[in-house]
């Protein structure tokens, strides 16, 4: 006799990446080594594409002066603020249009029209409206994050299985109960995916935002590296972008796993 | 008593699914609704369940008009329709409200035990076989102690062995529940109707009407190979043939 716990079932702990990770590292590490050897052997002077040791040196120097952390934090702050705003707006709009046909008829056409505009095209206007400093940058990032979240959530709510909604109706759930007990869990996987694509776009747009005039941030390091002819600094900034992007995405994915363990998809059966 | 008075239903697309259905079902009675595909069986069940509104006509339970889903009426759908993000126990307890945690646990445990799945309380629905999942959905429907349980082809997706097993299981659970709930079982399967029902309602299509009612006066448990069973099967078959002839008119 089991003690019926009403708690979620336990699922086996997540597997360690193991041999898959080693296999995935083979190509980039191999290429880096080959390039390092080629420059060391004098086959290329490595001035336009510095070898890994030079890039590592630049990263280390930037780190030691504290500049790397400052720039990374500045960028992270912008992405965080823009992501927060974009997610908030996208969630509200997506929830409204997904749930209510009226809201959808009212809002969706306008939002779809706005979506057709390449987001970078807003830059001049945002600078006029919000100035050249933080506000315009955050606004641009928020716009980039907004659309995937909006579209993802709206589509997810609309495609919630009618059959499962009927189970809620049979048990006479009220509107809020239906949202909390049926719709929310049902859309969560798709919502998390849309958050992750939103975050990816946030990182893309922060670069554009920092190109439009910034005195700090990883994007500034890129521009600075180009203007002063320092390719190692550019690559160092690119690597920092990649690492931060990956870390934030993994954090998001990790934070959502406890809520998605029930998923019966391909990924849970490998 | 559940009463259907002059029930009709025309869908917005113009399909006249039901017309002039009259039915009285006593508490604790088991009624099987038998008929060909498209003759309105699911529509009828949805109207009783309150998922759709009849037009015209009305459904009353013990004299009270049913407008929309009601706590005294439970439903088992053709598919288990378990919520994949809840454990089996949480699924069974989905419709329990206003009860203390300990009381809920006891009811859920009891319901799972009655369908023979006490050991599956803490697994995800995806870890169940089709037959087990359907048993969980029966437990979910029974745990709120409905007076009337509607089952829409509950076993049709299962293999013959599991189906016979679950038919016996359903009867067992029904007999163990006090007071016994009314069961209305929609089915395509003549044997299933004869095994389960006190009364078989045979429908014919275009629009869906009641063609005939046949009482099943066999002792339980019913022997599927018995002569009387065979005789009844022949009788039901004849009426079903009649309803098909109507369709070809
Ligand atoms: N939501 C709907 N909208 C429009 N027409 C419908 C709808 N549901 C059912 N119908 C039509 O109503 C008629 C009766 O359908 P119903 O599903 O009640 O049949 P059924 O007897 O349950 O059939 P089956 O045995 O195949 O499940 C059919 O002609 C069907 O096309
Ligand atoms: Mg049907």
C-alpha cells in the first residue's frame, strides 16, 4: 500500500552530459589548435584573425583590469531590463489575444502590422523619443523580445486541446481556475520556448543597440575593437557574448525544468 | 431519476443530430445506448453532461433542470483525457473541492483501489497503459460520487481482452458503490451493451431518434456464451438492421 502523497512524481535525476560533451568539443578545440599551430609555424601572421593564445591573453587582460566585468554587466543590465519589459508586455498581450476573441480581433492586426517592421528600423525614432542613452536601447531590446513571446503565448493558448478544457468544464472550474489549473500548465512548455527565443533576440538586439552609440558594454568593445584595429578584442567580446548568451539561456531552461518534468515528448525519451 | 424530455439538437452547420428523444433512467440503472456511427450518441451524452445545450427540450435530474455541467453528473470520455502535468493521484483528485487534504487523500486512495491501481498513485499519466489510463479516468469520475455516470465508448480504443476485463471491472465498481450510480454507456459493441446494461436503447440516424428499447433480464454476472445471451444478441442485431434500413430510405 502506497501512501498517496498528492505530490508530483519523482523523476530520475538529470543525466550528466558525459561523452556527448566531449564529442561536441572536438571540432572547435581541434580547429583552435590547428590555427594556433599554423600561426606559430609562421603560415599566417594572425593579425586579422588572432590565434587562440592572443585572444585568451586579451580576455585575461580585460578581466584583470575589471573592464570585462564592467562591460559585461552593462550589457547584461540592458538585456535584463529589455527582456523584462518585453516579456511583461508580450505575456499580457499574448494572454489577452489568446484567451479572448474580442481582444484578438482588436489587437492582433495592429501588432502583426508592427511586427512586419524590421525592428532595427525603429532605432532613429527611439533615439528621437528616448534619447541616445539607456532608454532607447532598452526599448529596442524590449521590442525584439516582445514578438516571439507574444506570438508564442497566443498560439499556445489557442491550441490548448479542447478535450482537456472540457474536463475543466465538467468539473465546473471558474474562469480563473480554468486559467490556473488547465491553461497555464498546458501552455507552459510553449511559453518557455517563446521566452528562450525572446531571450535570444534580446541578445541580438543588444548588439544593435550598443552599436548606436554606447560608452560601455560588450557591443561597445566590438565597435572600439573595429575602430582601433584590435581584432583580438572583437573576438574576445564575441566570446563573452556567446558565454553570457549560453549561460542565461541555460538558466532559463534550468529554472523551467521542475515545471516541465511531466512532458511526454521526444526529449524525455532519449 | 434522470429525464430527457423531447430532446433535439441541430448544430450550427445545419446537421440535425437529434430529434424528439424521450428517456427516463432510474437511479442505479445501467442503460446502454447502441447505434451506428453518426446517429447522435455522443451528442446525446454531451447534452446530458451539460457540455452543449439541447434545442429544443430539457434534461432534468430528480426534477431539477440541468443547465450546464453538474456535480451529480460525471463523465468518462472515449479517451482518458488525463492531465499530463498531474500525477495519477492528482488527476483522480482533480474534481474534489472543499475537502481537507487528509480526506482528499483517503478518497483518492479509495478510488484508485477500486479500479485496482493503488500502486500507480505517484506516477505520471504517460507511464500508464491505455487500459490503466482509462481506469484512472473512471476513478476520477467516480471519486466525486456522481449520481449519474456517462461513458462515451469508454473501452472502444482497447483490445478485446482489456475491454472484457474493464467491462467486468466497471460492473464490479458499480456494484461496490453505495448508492449505486446510474450508468449511461454509449457503445458500438453489442456484447458490451448486453453484458453491462439493464436496458439497451437503440438509436437510428438522420436525425438521431430512439428506434427501440430492449430490456436485458439476465442475471449477473452474465455469461457471454450462454444461450439467452446469444438469443438477445440476435434480437438486438435484428433491431439494428431495422435502423440501417431506415438509413437507406
Ligand atoms: N460539433 C459539431 N458540429 C457540427 N456537427 C456535429 C458536431 N458534432 C457532431 N456533429 C454531427 O452530428 C451527428 C451526430 O454526431 P455524434 O458525434 O453525436 O455521433 P455518434 O453517434 O457519437 O457517432 P460515433 O459512433 O461515430 O461516435 C453527425 O452527423 C456529426 O457529423
Ligand atoms: Mg461518438
